[in-house]
């Protein structure tokens, strides 16, 4: 019986032997100089799409046309534009305008800026993006995350209530540096920098920021006058309960009524996507109804704070307010870099999401240049940081937008509002703006994504938690910095300690798979085949050598045990 088992094992080993090897001659690569190798390597890193290949062997006129199409994507689709596309873009543009107007006012207050700046930021940047951007569905304007970060970072040093001129200078200068940073990434083709903001980092950051934003809106919902400027959860909650004598039941009743209305409409749109217009029209409907209500009862609602007078007219120039020297320049640069990275990440992610749904390409480098240049222009025209908004883009997509003309239509509607309709917002209550903000940021809390991170990668989940609690208990920029540091550490860990897999052969095939995942895979006798999930270089060479030595020792021990077992069974 022992001899039979031994002979059977030899047959199994013979069955899994590979076919005889064939010798093929491999031609050596052509010799190149060091300069040629360096140029080829840099070209693969920074110009993998070879943007100049279309210009080869073309006439000067064709080259000029191709250059215009490359730098201004509008020249690509404008010759094919027709009335059918215009009709769709008008409908979608007016739809997102109904969302952009109340959002612009609300997000400006979130950044501790005058509400009118939110409307200014919904006029000039969309026009510039429509010329330079490559996305057909991106709805451009202020976003909650960038507004929150700018407001929190600037307010730690400069107070708008105490020195509004300096605060505006800081906001415009930070916007300028955000645009300069964004456009530089596109021009130098360094977009891979934003990839360090991993999905796990953003999930935790946005959830923490959403909670902080919502708690900050308790000032408006409760009618508190004296409220903390800090952005951590502890001082915010202390301020809320410390000022209980300032709570107003009128604000509480009005605010939670409209908050319930907004959340209900949002729930309806999520359950039935065809009713997207219900959620899109809800903010403007809330503003109109609350304004009428406060106007009618203006003699009985003294405790309900209102926006007040807003100036009419086009964006005033603000280039003379840019701050390029002085003690606060470092603050403006730091704020610009942080808000620039966040807004760029959101804009490109949103643009690529909707491009994938319609099966067209969004050029990341062009998007960086477009978003950067529109922020540089915005800083000179009384705008603060803008990018592609997920809520506006979703409404724009569902409303049937076909091209970037929808942004032009939206900007035109905002222009009409700026020129003729500003007095109508005089009695708009701040409590409704707070309800709009809470509804908008509530969608940023993605607990399902956090649960998936826990199931897939515990280290990613740790980065998510650090980002979340860092934002809640330390500060918004430091919480983001901690999460980015953990993400970079994870990258270094994977590079220096790569996963190694022991492979086995699938009988009857030349295919090798992981022994732990494929039961039918069999190990080649007297050999150990390792798959290293990383390039091999100095950072992980020592670690891999140690793993290889251990695996070799295990192989020798296993072979000895197997042969000893066969020997015992044979005798």
C-alpha cells in the first residue's frame, strides 16, 4: 500500500510538469544615449497621451485650428451645435439656476462672506469654464467643502465682523493662489498630485466637515447672536448650550419646518430619479415662501434675522484687493492651496463621473487649467473659490444638459437676478439659508462607503477615521493633513512591504494562480514561485530577500518531510 501511494504521488508530479521549454531569440533594444532615455522617460510620465501627435505634417492653418480646439474645447463642439441641443441646454440651465441662486447665497455665508459674493461666483466662473472646460455636464459654482475650509481657515486669524476689508482681501487672494496652483498643475501636467487624496481620506473628511457645517448652522436655526468662530465640535456644542437664553422659538419653528420640507424633497428625488426637479426647485421655493412669510409678518418676527439689502449690478473689480505682501500673505497662500486641492479634486471627480455615464472623455489636465483660470479671473471680479458642484452637476445631467452652454444659460439667469431681482431677497431669513446648507451637506455623510472600506481594507478605514475625527476635534485643515499623511504612509508601506503570493500551476495548463485562492492549483515540486505585487528596487529589496529566504527554508523543510513520509510509507 505504501509503494502504491508513493508511485501515485510520482504520477501526480509527472502530470503537472510543464511542457519542454522552447528557446526563442530575443532582439536587444536599440541603443540610446542617456539624454534620449531621460527624454523618453519624462515623456511617458508627463505626456502619456502625446498631445502634439495631431500637429505633425499639418498645414499652418490646420495647426492653428487644432491649437484652438485643444486650448478651447468649445471650438470642437460649437460647429455641430443646433437648436435641439440649445433647447435642452436652456431647460437644464434654468433648472440649475434655480438651485444656484439660493446655494450661492448660502455658501457665501458658510465662508463668512457677504451673500452677494455667492451670486458673483455663480456668474463669471461658469462663463469662463464654458470656454475652457471639457465636461458637458459640470455645473460650476461655489461648493460647501471649499466654502467651509476657506471660512474656517481665515476666521482663525482674521474676523470678518472686526475687519471686513482685510477678510475680503484674504478671500480674494486665497482664491487667486488656488487658481494659480490649479492651473499650474494642468500646465505642468502634475495632476497625479491630487491622487494622494484617496477615496478613504475624502469619505472621512467630507463626513466630518458635514457634521461641523451642520452644527455651525445651529446659530441660524436657534437664532443665536453670540456664537463661537471655532470649527471644532466641542467649542461649537459648548457655545450652543451656553447661549440658551438667546434661543428663539420663531427661528426654531421656521427653520425646522423648511428643513423637514427640504429633506423630504431630497428623499423623494433619491427614491425616484425622474423627480429630480422636486429637489432642485426646493431651495428656491423655500427662499420665496420664507421671504413672503417674513415680509407679511415683519412686525411680529423681530427675532428672525434677515439678509437685508444686497447691492444690484455686475461683479465689481477686485484686482486692487489682492494681497501680495504683508503679515497675512502666508495665510492666504496656505488657504488657497488647501481649498484649491479640495475644489480641484471634487471638480475632476464629478466631471469624470458624469462623463463615464455618457461615454465621453474628460481631459484631467484641461480641467485643471480651466478650473484654475476661472478662479484666477474670479479673484479679480469679486468671486471666491469655485469648482464643479456635485449637486448642480447631478441636476444639470438629469435635466438633459447636452453641452457647456447650460452654464452660460445659468450665468445669464444669475445676471438677470443681479441686475433686477436683488431687492426681493431683502426679507429672506438666515434660518432658511441654514436649512439649505444642512440639506446640501447631509449628502456628504457616506456611511455605506465607510462600511465598505472596513470590509475591504482596514488601513484605508483607519485613514477614514483619522480624517473624520481630525476634522471634528482638531481642525479642518489639520484633519485633512493627518489623513493625507496616513495615505502617503500606506503608499510607502505597500511599496516597501509589498504583498507576495505563492503560485501554483493549474493542471493541464500553463497558468499559475495563488495557492490560497485556487484550490485546484498545485505547487511545482522542488520549486517555489513567488509573485511580487510591486516593482523590485532598493526600498523593498531587503524585505523581499528576507521573505525569499524564509520561503526557501519552508520549501526545504516541506520537501524533506514529504520525502521522509514517502520513505516511511514505502517501508
